[in-house]
């Protein structure tokens, strides 16, 4: 994933830019009070210093399904879809590794060609690596704007059809070989949403695409996904977790009793009394943990074994929340609201509030706290902007097919307020995508379109499924805590990396043997699996060359 952008995240653009400029300055202004993280721009600069690749484009059909009434009225038009490739390891007869771009731009994935999993596999098998930018992301937009009607072709089935079309039509300037599928082995890789699209592509187009590795692939979906916070509850520093759970419980008690004065006093502790919508306030103080859909600061999801691409911001947040050496004026806040909790202190509230004030509030640069340029979300006009953007595309997919709205759990402890439920995210869907002439969004996401490929039990020949057991998305992946026992074979490989987060295997350092053991062994496993598959390619190809679809 990117430093900020999720598999899944929408952010307010002005806040994001401000955060990148502000986070290191906070440490300079408040060295004694705030335990700070490293400069958040470091990893971005490191990536930008890497070699770049020339963009190429393919004329991609906007509509792959002219007989499907879902896409009526149909279009025969095409759009230019960007891709980038690296042939530095390629030797004749080698495979093509297609990295699925997912919910970001193609250049954001360059590291996977340079030092990550694609580089590792290219090096091991004399392959060529290529990044295909997803439709409606980066610069691969079918239309000049993204109205509800124009977004009608942003669906899972259209996206994975792009992958199959690309594999059978792509050109690679400078390569004097026929690299088209299925005559050449095409092996896909994707992480998170792109991991799911990898798995779905192999499931649907296994007669064209030879194999795939789906990492942290969110292959099933649900409407409400409170399990996002479960790994944090389980694996994060427990004094931090306990403090936040207790503070949230006390706030929710004020909400439950409709104690308006207590609610406003609590908001004021954070300097957020201007947020009149309790849900906007609850999301804002949840940002360091992972507010629903919005991550303007790094969260548990952005942890990574490779410091060039991850962030330790979450642990710095917890260190601040549990700071035993905080000044007296900060710790005194812990008893400021005791009259609302039968005299009991709100342990570490002062630390929590101070972190929010010093890390989040400066991002607004003086604009009104309650505006969409800061932390407010209740401006319908803001969401109705049809300008092409990755956040708009992601929101549309979330609202129509993907769901997995981050919500507070129905029972038990919670790191986020229980005011954060389905209706909070759904309102953005309704504001952003009013009915068009021929397309409209459902009342809630139609999960059938997404789960139709097999959900959490998806299986296909030469589809490897690899996950990390501390990933916030684990419970919508193959190795979900609710899944039956999993057994691996060469044809249906699976791997659960102990201690790993969100598609951590996608990252590398260009020296597998020097990697941490748990990542090194995962990479060596992926190399072995792919080499075994390639050993069977001639037999597989002989079985498909007569297919009339080729």
C-alpha cells in the first residue's frame, strides 16, 4: 500500500498535503511534550529517487460485455490504459509477470519492479515485469469526468477483463518475441484489492492466464467490517489499547445518555468542539488508528518490515498515549471529566488529546474545523464533485460492490466510537453518486457481484494465496480467522506469514538472503512455487492452444 492510501482509503486532499508538510515540524515545536515519529516524507523521497519507467498505453475497450444488460446502453469506444514494463532480466522463453495496479497510479507501484516481488521473480526466472494501471486510476480514465453514468464501467468484472485483454494484446517495444498469452506464461501478482483482482482473473480467465499470486487478497466482502480493528486489539501495546477502549466507552456512555454538555466538554479537550456531528468527531480522533475510509495519518495498516515503505507512526501514537513522563498540565486532563464518570479518571485522555492537537489540528492551517477542507464531512457539494480522482473511483467501488464499511463492533471493547456505523459511510455514497440517466448506485453495495468468484474459499489452479496474520484485512481474506483449516499443494498453494501485515511479501530489498527470516522464507517459497508451475507450462499450453477464444 501507499503511505496514506489504502486498499482502501479516502482522504481529504488538503489535509493530506498539510500532513506531509507538518508532521516533522510538530517535533520541532514540541520536543518535550510529544514523542514523534521519523519524517514522514523520507520513504516517499527514497522511492522517488529510484529509476522511472516510460509509460506505454493500450487501447482498452471500455465495455467488454456488449451483451450484458448491466452496461446498457453499450459503447464500442476504447480508452488509453497505461502500463510500464521492465525487461532488464528477460531472456527468451521467460515468463511475463503482470503486477495489478489496484487502487492507485501505475508509478506508485514502481518499487515492485525495482526491488519488490516482481523484481525477485524476474531475477529468479528470467522474466519480464509489467505494471498495468487499473481503469479509473492514475491517468487511465475512460472519460474526462466521473459522473454516475460514466462510472458504470468501473466494476470488478470489467477490471479483470482488462487483465485478460491486456495479456492477449499487449506490445513490448524493443522485445523481439511473441509474449502474448497463452503462448507465453503470464503470472499475475496483486496485493489487497489488486490481490483479489488477481485471484478473480485466474479464476475467470485460467485458460489464458497461467497463474497468479494473490497477497492479502480481499476475496470476500461484507457490508460492515468491524474486524478491521481486531488485530490492533490483539497485537498492539495493551496499555495503549486498554486506555483507548476505556476512553471510548466513557464517550459512548455520554452519547447513549444524550449528555450534550458532557459530549461538548469531551470534544473541547481535543480542540474539536466545532465538529457538530458526533461521527465526524469520532472519526477524527480515530485517525491515528484508522478512521472509517479516512487515513490522513499512518495507521496499523501502514506498518511494514521494510522501513523504506512503511511507517512506525502507529507505535509513536501509542507511545504518546501511554507516556508516563508527560507534563502535569497534560496528565491533569485525565480527571477533567471525572464528574461524568462517577469520579473515575479518564486514564491517558490528556496524552491522547495532546497527540491529536499537535499532530492532526495543524493540518487544517486555520480553515474551519467543521469544513470538508478540515475534518467535517457533512458538505454534500464536496462529494458531488465529478472530477476524476482515485478517491472518487475507490468510493464508487465501495458503494456499489465492495462494501466492507469500517464500523465499531456490535459488542465488546472498541477502539472507535460506536456512533461510527454503516449509515456514516453510506451517506457519502448517496451524496457522491446521484442517479444518472442509465446508472444508479444500490441502496447498499450489491456484494453478490464481488463474492461471486468464490469469496473466502476461492480456488483455482496455479493460484497462490498468501496472507499475514496481523493484517487488518485478514478476515476478508483466504486465511480469515473464520476459515476452515487450509492445506497447501503445488497446484493450490497457500501460505500464512506469522507476524506479517498487509501484503508484506510485495516488498523487497533486492537481496532475498538479507531479508528478515519470515519475509525471506515467504519469498523463497514464492520462487519455488513459480518455478514448479513453469515446469508444467508446456503441458498446460498444449491443452489450451485449440481454445476458440484465443
